[in-house]
C-alpha cells in the first residue's frame, strides 16, 4: 500500500468547464508528513538524478524545521523555475525514480515539495536573491524560454549584465505556447519570469531574430557572447491529402489558442475531433479540445496507449477525461466536403518485429481501411526549426534538419562567442533538461569571458 502523500485532483466535470489547474498542491500537514519520511541519504541519489542539480537533501532538511524561506532559496539558486518544474517535471523518472531506498515503501514526492515551496513563496512574498554587482562583460540571450531564462539567471548570479531578446510578444517560450494552463497556470510562469527580471535581467519581447537582430551585430555592440535558445516553434505536418481543408489544425495551433496566444488564424473546435499523434502534445491538445467545445475526441496513433511516447500522467488524464483511442492506425487522407473536414481515412497496422514501436517497424494490414468521422482534425507529430531562424544562422554548423551543432560539454557553436542550448539542439526535452542546458551554457560563457 502506498504511504506517500497524494495531492487531490479536480473532478472531471469541473475540469471540463475551463482551464483550471487539474492537480492541486499538498496540504501543509501532508508536507510535514512527507518531509519526515525522507531518510536524508548521505549520497542523496535524488540530487544526483536532478538535471538542474538541486540539493534535494538540503532543502528537505530545511523544510523539516519549517525553514521554508531557506528551502525555497536553496531550490531557486539551482533552478529559478521551481514552481514550473514542480508541476511539469517527469520526476518519476528523475529524482523520484532514484529515491528507491529499501527502507522506503514509496519514493518521496520531491516535485510536490518543490511546488509547495514555490506556491508558499507566491503567497507570502519573495525576497531578492543576494547578487553581485553587474560589472562583468554583458551577454545577449536570444529566446526567453526555459533554457534562455535559466541561463540569464545564472549569468546574472555570476555578475554579468544580461539582455534577453524574445521574438514573441510574451516571454516564456514553450512554457506558454506548448504546455496548457490546466497543467501549468500562467500566473506561475509569470511569477517566475518576474523573478528573473527582478535579478536585473532585461527582457525585450517582440524582437524577432530576423527583424533587425543580427548575431554579428550583437557581438560588435559590446556583448561578449551570445546564447541562442530559440527553441523549435514550427509545427510539422504529415503531408496528407486534405491538410488544407478548413478545420485542420496543428497541436501547436490548439495549445497556443488554449493559452490565449495569437495563432495567425482563428481556431474553432467542432463537436467531433480526431487527433493524430502519440506524444504528450497530442494528449494535451485532445484535453484542450474537450475544454474548447468538443463532445467526442479520438486520438489515433501507430501505438496503443501503453506503446505511446507520452508521459504517464498525460495518458492517465486523457483516460480520466474520456478521450477515445484508435490504436495502430496509419492515417491516409483527410476527407472533406465543400472545403471543410468531414473525416479521416486510415488503415490498420501491426508491428513487423514485436516490441519495437517505431514508424519504420510498422506494416499495413490489407483490407482494414476505416473512416473516422470528424469535423476537426488536429495534427500532433512534432515541431521543427523555423525557416527564418535558419536564414539568420547560415554561418553556423547545423544538422540536416536545421538544429545547431555544439560542443556537448560547453554548448559552444562553430562560431566563437556564440553558444546554444535547449530544443534548438534537437531531440525532445523536458523543461528541467532545458534549464540544465541553459545553466551549462551560462557556466561555459562565464569561463569563456574570463579568459
């Protein structure tokens, strides 16, 4: 039987009325019980498993003595996004996954304790971190997502003046464009971005890289180094016949609309929705569609829910909220009438080699074509580097898909003085991994400028 404390979750009927946060935080009594379960291991495998390098043992020890102020300061010194990561970090595979002492029935709920500290600080007011004067060489950061802002915070802690340039009209990057409010309230994101501003970091929004910002110009303007942390914000599609029909959107369109961001075109969700894709973005978009007026939402993917490349929490929420799954189906074309979506045609598939859940291991089953009625189709198959960004970094070494090539130890690109971190390096990243890469790049920049 589980002995770990569990936060309450908003009942499903209440969830679907809007975008209120689904998972609620721990009660103070639960927090006291949870921190007292911790064995305060000398080697602290939980700390070693945290990409951001948080002293888990240290902050839990402070919490035991009700020193919440000291505990939250200790967390934020390593990860300025404590409240964000306390909500969206896959702790079960990181710090909590490493908390497997044989004397414990269940791992300590480390992420929930992070969240409690951040929420406590939001309620009582914050105290500024002790910082050195900003007298070292200035640094420019391009991109105000988690990697860029984490790097900016660390650089400021070293004593560098930092300017962050963001193309969108709002800072936050993927925190506001790809994670729905029911998982990550916008007030939490805004609060922690303000923490970075309060450190003296200047954040300028509405400044695209191709709109007067040139990397060489930044270096010539007195910035000692530039960090590129722009992420990947252009949605991939499948090239299916019918993708041009009215009622076809990408997951990024839906997630941005759900978060109140501009999408370039109105997003109108119909009654019957089909979502194509097996990652967390597809499940998040599906749950958003329910909140935006859909009556039936069906997620179709090449794998079953157990085979899907989505976080377990997202699978659990989708099932709780009544999302349907049509598994092992390959989409063939989007059907339309009078220019509007009416359905999706696909074919059943199976695996050539059992246990390997990749597209190249998939084969069609003859005679199994099917049609799924839909008045909205959402494509959720990933994102890629924006074309405008590629035009601006023509002198930097990139991979065939446009991601930057860097020194894996330092984050340095092929051009001296220019570093990179986050999604622009390719591959799927969690928020805490982006934070860790931003911190690594900041450390490298500081050492580079100290030469």
